[in-house]
C-alpha cells in the first residue's frame, strides 16, 4: 500500500518539514518508474534522493544538537544505518538482485516509518520543551477557580 504524506508528520521545525515533504515528493517521483528498463532514467532522481537524504539527516541532527535533544546519539546511529542500507539497497538493484518496484516500496516504507516513529519522538519532545509553562500572571483569588480553557495550540511549520 502506498503511504501518503500526513499532517501528523509536521514538526515545529519548518526546515525539517520542508525536507520530509521534499523526500516524499522524490519517493513519489521514483515510484512512477516501475520497469527495470527505467533504471538508467532513474539515475538523476536517485542522485537527488541520496544527496537530499544525507543533507536532511545532517540538518535534522543539527536541529537536535541545538535543542539539546538527549536521544541525539541514538538518532544519529539510526540515520547512519539508513544511509548504509540505502547505499546497499541501490547496489542490489544495480546488480539485478532486487526488483525496482520492491526497492522503491521498501524505501518509502522505511523512510515513512522513521518519520512516524523516531522523528516524531523528537518532535513530541521538542513541542513539550517549547510549551509555555502553565503559570498565571494573576494571583489566584481566594474562592475563585483558576481560569480553565483549551490547552495552548502550537503553530506548525509552513505547508503543514
Ligand atoms: Fe531522523
Ligand atoms: Fe527526518
């Protein structure tokens, strides 16, 4: 089943969101090439995918470093494993050991899984870190309940 972009992938970081959406777009473009004979035509797209993926991982790790994310080392290891898996998968396709549609579907599934799990763990942590503390400027008056209302909402990155 083809997996689509979902608003729940959006984070607090517009650059991360832009990267994820661009990666989805590239994967969708790749998915339109389903025949083995398309492989040569795919070289440009695959180069873009590699370049963009590696640049995105660096930007995401940098955002985590700046934010002081405690799981940065683990996340970096996952990115490294994905880099190696991507390169190895490309080699198996080039050798004719894995069918092109299988490779593309697996790639999209593994990227989406990473967005939905590990990246979202960071997004959730970052949202909690940025949430304003629940303090009232007004002292609570005797006999009155503190104001109750909806929880604050957070603005999402452009395009989300
Ligand atoms: Fe990530
Ligand atoms: Fe990411």
